[in-house]
């Protein structure tokens, strides 16, 4: 299960077979434009994805991609306020940043769509750089860092876990940044350099979805984005993470209510064919109340109060994670031993065809449920295009359906090797 997936609902077979139609073109400056027409709604979504994430940062100056998520709403040279014109047009907006990408999106009545083109193109062309704007947004990000990652129970868990699991690849720091000091020390020149390197038409994807026509969108894209200089295409040359050849362990003590056990195993990249077996494995182990880990370790043995198996769908090779809160009074070593017994059971005995069909149906329902939202369709098209093939939105289900029970067994044996694992005990001082 990819972390943060929506809840799963049963949907009619007719919807599950629904294809997402789209057309696309590329402007002379390299901006890729995709259009998905849906006449059943009066709304439209304008989604701009920039192919830049936390992994593209200088290791000594991290947190910049996330900082820009805030700065991009601070106004451009010609439009002091981004939100006000959009609200007048009946729209709403938001954004998110990951280690792999940054995505901005807004939804508004389709009749007012040109407002979104005006706003998005102007901040791509001429974001307002000023000391005041930087000071305000830097303060906001620093407070977010303190609130969620320093002062919150378990807040630094993933900072420590990434540093343990990764030695080389920039996935070793979180999107918020490796250090609060990196954001605190960000200068105006640092920020400008990062912007002009990454926030360019040739490094962006524009998706427009809703009650729109392809030719209209293409004309608007050429009008508002076409004159923007292409910029220089950013070519990644990131250091590859070497194969982990020995188990790693870390013990942390903090004022948290319950001991937490976190185990991570290196898995394949998002575009590796093995990815689909790994994704189904996460659902087999932790896909709701009927999953193996919940039934055995929470309900039957009562060793964990909660336990989850997930991954982040990382573009580069990522981590399969099992994270659980241990019931008070239970020895964390015994809890880990019980967890590994369940893993070994999967490795040795595999999975029945019935159980495999069940998790495949869940994956199918989850994908269809996501596609019900116009906003999700737009962002999914952008992310699939960023992976190299927007039509994966229609064909990826077949990759899940092709996974066999034997592949689940063999890939679990490869994945859950002791030498491939990083383990953290996050212990309560209470």
C-alpha cells in the first residue's frame, strides 16, 4: 500500500473498466500540456507539476523544494496576491512537495479557467523575490519544522530512519529538510538560484482537466506560457544508493507514550516491474482489518496497538516499511520476533490464489476510487507523465493483475532479507 492512499470502496465493474481519455502536446519552450475533457462537471482543474523534489537539493542546503511550495503562493511581480484573484473567480488551490516532485493545483469554474492560466504562468515567469517574502515564508516553514518534527512525539522518527537506511542517495533527508538550520540560513541568492534552475517550462508539466476542450486549452497555454523562456533542462546525476549488505540497528529513547518498532527494507524503483508485487505485498501484510499483521499481532496476540506496512511509491529505489506501536508492557524484542515470524510465514508458504485475488481487487477499487475525483485525475496524469508515460493511468492495473502468487513468494524472499533491513527501536522513557 502506498502511504496516504485513499480508503477503498467497492465500485461497479462498469466504472472499473473506465478509461481516462486525454490529449497532449508540447509547446516550443518544452512545456508538456495534457488535457482531459469531462463534460459531466462545470469545473476545471489546472495542475502544474515541476520535476523537482527534495532529492534535487544541495545536501548542505536542504528543505528548499518545500520552502518553494510556500514561496510560490507569496505573489509574483505582476500579481501581488495569488489567492485573491483565484477566490474572486470561485477557485481554490493547494500544493504538495515530495522527495521526487512538486505539484501545484487549483480548481475553479471552467468558465473562469483563464484566471488560473494567468496566475500560474506569471509566477513561473516572474515570481516575486524579496527579503520580506522570504523572511515570512522561512518563518512559517521553521515553525512547521519545530511543531511537527522537533516538538511532536515521534516527530524525528523519519529523520533518523532515513539517515539509518540511506548512506548515499538524497532520500536520506526528508522533504522538510535535513536540518532546521538549512532553512534558517537560506539566502535570497540561494532561493533565486534554486528557482531559475528548476521552475522552468522545460521542467514542468501542465495538466488541465474538466469541462474544457483541447484546442481551447492549447491556445491558452500558448498565450500564457508560450512566451516564457524554456530554461535549461535539468538532468539528474544523483548518487545511487549502494546495496545494503548488513543489517543496521538504532535505538532511540524519548518521551513518547509507547515503544515504536520501525523496520525498513530496500525495494525497487517505481518503474521497475517488481514494484507491483511489492505494492501487493504491503496490502497482504497490512491492507485493513483482515490483513495478516493486524489479525495476528494486534487482534490475536495483542502485542501491537497498531501496525502498518507501507511504502512511498518513490521514483528511485525506495523503502518498504513496517511500523508499529508496541502495547505497554510487551517487550519490543518479543514484538519484533513475532513480526518476523509472520514475514517468514509469507516467505515460506506464500499466498493462496484467493488471498491474492482479494488484494488485487482492493488495488483495483482504490485506483478507480481515486479516478472519481477530477483533481486526482489531473494530478495522476501529471505524475504518470513525469514517470515517462501518462497512459499508465489506464494500463497500470494490468500490471497488478499480472502478478502471480509465485512472484509474491519469491519477491518476499528477496525483499525481507536480514542484511537488507534497517531497524529502529523508538523507546519510551516513561
